[in-house]
C-alpha cells in the first residue's frame, strides 16, 4: 500500500529533499505497516491517527514528523 509522503527509496532523499537516516526509514515502514493493520482490522472509515500511533508505539504528534500530509484518504478532505 502506498501513502502520500512515504519515502521513495530507502537511503535516498525523500520527495521533500530531506535525507532520512536508516532509523527514520525503519520507523516510516513501521508506521505504514501499523496503518495497514489498523485499516484491515477496522476499515478506513474507522481508522484514525491515534489508533495508528498506538499500534506503532509512538505519539500521534510523532506521526506528523514522518507524514506531514494526511495518511488516511478521508483526512485529506478535512484540510
């Protein structure tokens, strides 16, 4: 599954031009995996940032460091 703001290729610069450390790339992959698990379990309409953060083991604010754009498609309409 591909999400907006996901890194292009590990070890390279992201779309925003910033270089990610391997640790940050692993965390990004963990967040994406957690998002997939949450969406599979409850559906995209019931999935939320707090649930994804809890599944990943990070604070909701930390998600925005890795994904400044909304992760979930329904969040994009709220801007």
